């Protein structure tokens, strides 16, 4: 389980993200299940995951870019 906040370059990007929520969820759910506990249990692993998520999400955004991801909750079972 992961919850996160996104830092964006423009305020209008929030509206685009709402419109593209299915793509956002698909991108996150495509990346996360491929990670093993060992991949994301360290600070470097979480940093790498952030980078991968930012790149995946920015690939389809047109009204701005995501610059940072802040994990609010990060639970691995």
C-alpha cells in the first residue's frame, strides 16, 4: 500500500491528472508489483522507485511535469 503527494510544475497539471486518473493508476500499478521487498526497503530503493514513477507519469502528461513524489504511507506485505 502506497499513498503519495505529487509536486508539479504547474497548477493546471492537477486537473490533467484528475482527467487521466486511469492512466495514473495503471502506471503506478504496472511499476509497483514488479518490485521486491529488497528493491524498495532501502532509502536508495525508494529513491529509485520515485524516479521510475516520475518518469512513467511524465511520459503521458502534457500540461506540466511532476517534479517530486512524497510518500505519505508505504506498507509492504
